[in-house]
């Protein structure tokens, strides 16, 4: 079964990425592997409940370094021969648009498979 890897955090951009990854997994019949940066046990429990309600086959993995999840996202995609990776991007100010977050940039540039970058809805 093909795999979609998604980078998840409990932020609007993480939720947007997870929503798009779940939608894609259902549409394509793929398994989902969620690499998260959650530190609270309550957040991990909530993620597990959300995923169990989707009805899709999934795995959940914690990024060893919550400040640098790109390494685990890339390694997971490589190990699972992922069809693609889904990441979330946050809205940025005009000055911030000149710079892309280092984790997102690393995944976009270093991934061996396609990457779908999803924007969080405007606040």
C-alpha cells in the first residue's frame, strides 16, 4: 500500500496539512504516516482520536527533535517510499514572505518524492 507522510503540529498550518493528507489518503486509498511535534500527552491523545475517526490506515510517529522535524519527515518518507509528503505553511507578513521556514524549506528542497505544501486558512 502506498504511503502519504504528513508533518503535523497543533497549529493552524499543521491542521491544514493533516486535513489535506487525510483527504488525499481517502481519495487515493493510501496509508497515512503522521510525524508530529506534539509535546503534550493530551495533544497526542487528541491526534489519535482524530485519526481513528477517519477510517484510514495510519501510523503516528513523534519527531525526536520537536524543533527540527524536517529530518524525521524526510527519513520517514525515505523509509516508507512515500508517494508524497504533505506539509503546512503559515501565513507570513510581507517581510516574512522573503523567508520560508527552515523546516518547510528543507523538506521542499531535500525530499526525494513530491511535496504538497498547504496554507492554513487566513485568520
